């Protein structure tokens, strides 16, 4: 077994970070803030190209600080008051006056947000023109990963990952760049878990910050009935005796309440996982629920969180950064199931069994964008994570060659990725078309 602890810790540092607001519109706001900074003057014309997945996830979601929804208000807020040095917390510094100015900007200035002709899951290109200058900014692969910066004729950054043939969605043929091999292409779940077990606590202690951060926003949702009130409703049902005061209810309640608040645009940061705040809620809060019922040491909690985040990333490596399936349902909840299984002192048979159970369960949950209803999906994802870990602990798991579950765990995950990415491309296009029809956007 290879010693890949350092590489895995580097992945955790890169992929587990605070985010304010839904990550897709926030990434757009980040790109817009950077482009406005480069332009250095008032904007005369703007064009914002986003991948279909960014377009879908940003269409209906709440934005921190305003009651308005969607990408256009995120663009306006990025232009008016965003600071790119803040990364995925780019909207945190906007005060009430700047939010009002952003709303006015949205109402009075044409904002041109267009689906891009690309199969890349995360792609944002912002082109700005002022009276004297032009600026271009491109984010790709990760929500805060700048790959191209240009002011006038001077290229300030070019990582070689930007294809300037990407344009507005106009034809069926789309452009996609070749995926670079990473550690997640060569490792496996057993190697990840074995290396996490050998990690020094100090190296992963920072993961515990996500517990407080995500629990704070969950508490807000439980106390204030944010969003559609899924978590708040579960809490009331528990108090009235309709739901048991058990581990599964606790996991559902905390995870849903946090998503309620986040999707409503409550101005509180969350600890994200693999580019998504909702992934972070799902990867962390079921483990918090387990700790509430069965207290653990800080070191064990940190290692369980590391397993959760890394298994989430391992699955996302095959399903895609964004996809037609709900990443919370197929990836982050599976990471949480693995982490809970490990906290139950499960061996690799139990941990793999918990993951196989998840693949057999929620693999068909669609992603129809970020919105208030995500709290229901996260509630189901948290419930399934607990259920899968418990059943595996009892020695029961889905047998090989059961649907898309293969002979080996890694094959099952690759099968999940093939169905989620290749198999549901048309589904994703249909979802976007349906959402466009509902929102009267052509």
C-alpha cells in the first residue's frame, strides 16, 4: 500500500474550504469581480459565458444578502462590490447599500449570461468592455480556478487550459478538453482509508472547523424556518412524536436545515467539499449527527471527515464536478456513509459495503439545479448515508452484479460515473430545457 498521506492532505486543503452562497453563482460573481478589477473602469458591455451545469445550478438559487434569485444578481453583485481576493466568499463583504446598488444595476443594465458551447462542467468566461479597456477572465475545472486573465492585449495569466473556441451555445457539436490524470485516477477506497488512519491529527485538525461552520447554519435553519423549512419541519415532527429521536432523524434534520438556510441565501458561510457547499453539508453533518448520539474524540472525528471528503472526491472524479445526478445524493452522502461506517469501527468489508449500498440506492437522483428544494434531497441523502452504514455494520450489503454494482467496489464507482456522465447527458439537456420553459427563458 502506497504512502500517499501528503498528497491526500493536499487534496483536503484544496477541496475543503469555506464558501458563502451557492457555489455556482458565487463562482460567477468571483469571475465578474476579477474582470471588473482588471477593467479598471465603468462597464459598457458585458458577456458572461457559463457551462450548462453552472447555468442550471445558478438559475433558481438564493443569493446571500438579497431576496433575488439566480445568476444575473450574482453577476451584478460581483461587479458592484465583489473582491476577488476573497475567493468563494467573494460576496461576504457586500454591505446593504452595495446589495441595493446591485439590484438597481440588475434592473437598469443589460446583463448577458449565455450557456456556453462546452462539455466542461465548470466553465465561466467573462468578457468586459469599457470606454478605454477590455478584460477577459476564465474560470475552469474548479469554481475558484482562474486559467486565463487578460487586460487589453496583455495576457496576465494563461495556464494553457483555456480553449478560446468555446462560444455561445449554437450548435450540437460541443468542445471538451482532455481530462488530466490525478491521484484519484490511480488510488482506491481502501488505500484512501488506510492512509487517513495513519495521518497526524495536526495535519487534518482544520477539518473540524467545518463542523462548527455547518452546524451554525443548521442551527439557524432549525430556529428560523428558512427556505421551505424541511429541517424545521423534521424538528417539529420529532417533538410531536411523528419521528423518532434517533440517529437517522438527527442526520436528516441537521443536513436539511442547513440546506434550507443556504438555499434561501442566508448570509452565513459553510464549509464546502469538492467545490460545493451542499456537498460540504452532506459530507459533514451526518457525521456530526453520529457524534451527537455517540460522542467521539476530535482525532477520530477529523479522520472520519477526511474519509468522507476524500471518498466524495473519489466518486466525483468519475461522475464529474457537476452532473445530471445530484452530487449530494450519489457522492457526498456516500462519503458520509463511509465516514460513519469507519466511526462504527467497521473494517474495510463494512466500509465498502456501506458504499455499495449507497450506489444501489440513490444513484438515479437527478440534479435539477440549486434551489430551495435541495433541502429535501439532502434530507434523503443524509438518511440513506446513515441507513447504508448501519445495514453494512450488521453485515448486510448489496451483492456483486446487482444492477450497476460490479464485482469490485472500484468497478461499481466507475459504473456510477459512466451512468452519471455519459448516460445522462441527454437527461441534463432536457432538465435545462424544462427549467428554461418554467422560468420563461429561451
